[in-house]
């Protein structure tokens, strides 16, 4: 529970970034404005952007081209961009009439507008502040890195807004899942590396793919979970287009490919042998694959948090661990480079 022992504001703010989605609307309404904004922005999922930034930084360290100031800018920029994406997604979902009372979105977490946690003016003000911060960071990188920064900024923002902010969005034509693979893979990790170092790297782009696939698996899982609702609203996500069985098969393949790519990149001397530590996450991968090998239950098991999300939660918890283990392996390679093959 959020309330009860009257936790400090700092505890509440940090709590917004941990655990799983919390639908405790009445409690969140009583929190301070910053806490309400953090929960409304779905800060629990921001970890995937933080991990992408750290992976980019560690790849730069491996090439002895790391710069703290640029890394700090990339880290902050990724978090800001992800918060903008979450809030704008909710704003346009609400505007287009998708986030209605019986939608899955209203059950597994707090919707900032439909739940009454934030007023439209407050949400738009928050978006404006975030946009100013994001543009300031982008401007600094453009001034320093030139057209390379322009290219990644246009690609990232373009995919972010094309995902769900326009009537003919990527989400509605079965391309949103692949957009996520590109954003949290080559754009964030490959682009983050380029902004930190000033140069492109084929190794960084290749090393971004396992993590990008993991993030894509999270979204595919979510879209499988709510495929029935999306189809009724005319939202043709990839699972709606493929059908339940084919979509689950695709997601199983995506998770398996994460580990095949790690092994291949180690054998090709593109990744440190230390990154084999990601295989510690295999039990969670197998659990997610096991769940996706059969249809989800008709109702939530007793005590389950996050329903109607089923496949999504398994993929999220798997990718979270995979990301930290990937980071650990890259960190060990940086600490003990002489042992790195």
C-alpha cells in the first residue's frame, strides 16, 4: 500500500519507479503533486530507458571513449523522452476515445486523465516542462555532435510521436512493436553510444538488438493481453493482425533470439564473454515462454497484481532482470578488461 505509515515524499517518489503497476486510484489522488505525476507517468516502466542509457555508456567505456557529461545528458534525455511518450500516449488515447472505463488500460494502472489523478491542464503543463528539458538536451547534443545528433533526434522523436499521436499511427497498423525494437535498440543504445563518443559503432548497434528485442517482447505481450479490446476499437496492433497463437509464437521467438544474439556476438568477439551472465535470466525467460505457450486464464489468479496484463508482466520482469545482468556483464568487462577474452 502507498499510504498507512505516512512514508516520506522521497519514499513515495522512489516507490513510483519500483514494483509493478499500482491501480490504487483513491490513494494516489491524495498524494503530493510530484508523486501523482510520477505515478501517472507510469514511472515503473522508465527502467527500460535507464538500462538502455547505461548499456550505451558501458559500451563507450569498453572503447575507452566514455565522457561523463555526455552520458549524464543521454541518461536524463532518455528518461524525459520516455515520460513524454507515456503521457502523450495517455493523452491521445483519451482524446481519441480509446481509454474508456472498460478498457484494459483503466484496470492495470492509473490513467492520469480518465482516473481524475491529473487535470488536462496539469498534464499538458508537465508535458511542456518535459519538452523544454528534452529540447534543451537535444540542442546541446546537436551543437556538439552536429548532424549525427540531428539524425538520432529526428528518428527517436519521429517514431515516438508516430507510434500513437497521429490518427494513422504505427500502433494502429501493426508496426508499433517494431518501432519499439528500433527505439530501445539502435536508436537509444546505438544512438546513445554515438552521442557519448561522437562516432557510430557497428558493435554498439548490434549489441543493442538483444535489449531492443526484450523491450519489444514487453509490448507484444501487452498487446496480446488486450487484443480483444484493441480489435473492437479498430486498433490493429501486431497481435490483432496475426492472431493470438501466431503472436505468442512470435514473442517466444523474440525472447529466444535475445540469447542467440548474445551468444553469437560473444563468439564473434563483438561482446565481452562476461555478458554470458545474461543467461542467469533464462529461468525467467523459460517462465515467460511457458506462459506464452498456452492461452491466458479467463480470470486473474488469486492475489495477482496487474490483471488483465498476463504475458506483459512475465515479459517485463524477464527483461528487467536481463537488462541488469547485461549491465553487470558489461561492467565486469570494464573493470577487468584483461580478462575480457
